[in-house]
C-alpha cells in the first residue's frame, strides 16, 4: 500500500481501489483554532479547580 497526493482528480481515481479526500472548503484553519480554544478552556478549568481548593483550605 502506498499513499499519494494530487490535485488532479483523474489521476487520483485512475487504477485506485479507493480514494480518501481530506480537502475542506476554506481550509483546516477553523479546526486548528478550535483545538487552540479548547486547550485554553481546559487549562482555565484546571486552574480554577486548583485555585478553588487552595482558597477553601486557607479559609
């Protein structure tokens, strides 16, 4: 098995058992940004859980 990329649809389909298309209209930037925002939210959530516990311990 081997993988190959091309922008020519005819070349991609010729003699192929199957074709995987990973193209997205507008590009992949939206999903990359979504991953970044998710990481920030996760970090803030973990930070507030730790901060809340410390605050309760000192009260």
